[in-house]
């Protein structure tokens, strides 16, 4: 899910810069609704095991989020092209669409995207390494100890 969401991350940052909270709300709401409903249906009709059903729900959430933000970016570009706004922008063609890219915003978006990739690797990296070298029982013990440890820290440092 995280890797899929990283594709739409620059556009999510653009929506935040433009203070388009309504768009963010709509995309997140739709993604949550579709992922939870699909998980419910997959579990209720026993199509897959519960673990696979939850995984599919998370993939749906990430995919809907990514597609929603990419659609938002396409609509912004169509609006810019139709209103003929030209400033310090660079034009390029990608996916058959003429994109007008603000260089400063593009640079900031790349920085945020790189930071998001680093955060994903730092926060989930131990799980990837553990998954590749250890047994499922050890992974379960690690997950339990990690979650209980964070629970204790949260209770101790509660404001």
C-alpha cells in the first residue's frame, strides 16, 4: 500500500499547498469506504482468508488514493491549459497529456517524495528484513513485542 501511495504523494502535497482540503477529504473518504466495504464483503462471503482479505482492502485503499490524486492532477492540468496561465513553468508531455510544471513546486515535491520513501524504509525496513530471514513465529513475536512496547511508551508519555 505504501509504495502505491508514494506514486500519488507529489499530487497530495500539491493539494495541501493549494489548501484543497475538500479534495483530500473526498479522496480519503472514498478510499476508506471502498477498502472497508471490499474487506467486509471478502470476509463475509469467505472468498479469501481474512489475512488476504485485509491485504486486498489495503491495496484497494492505496490504489484508490493514488488514482484519485492522479485524476486531480490531470484536472488541474486541463484547467491550466484551458485558462492559458503561463508563468515560470516548464511544459512536458507525459501519458499523452501536456503538463505544465512549476519548477519550484516540482523541486519541493521531489524532496517530500524522497523523504516519504526514506520514512517508509526506516519505519518498515525492519519488517522487510525480518520477513526475508526469519520464521513466521519470530515475526509474530517481534510484532507483539514491538506493539506492546509502543503501547507502554504512549501510556508513559501521555500528556
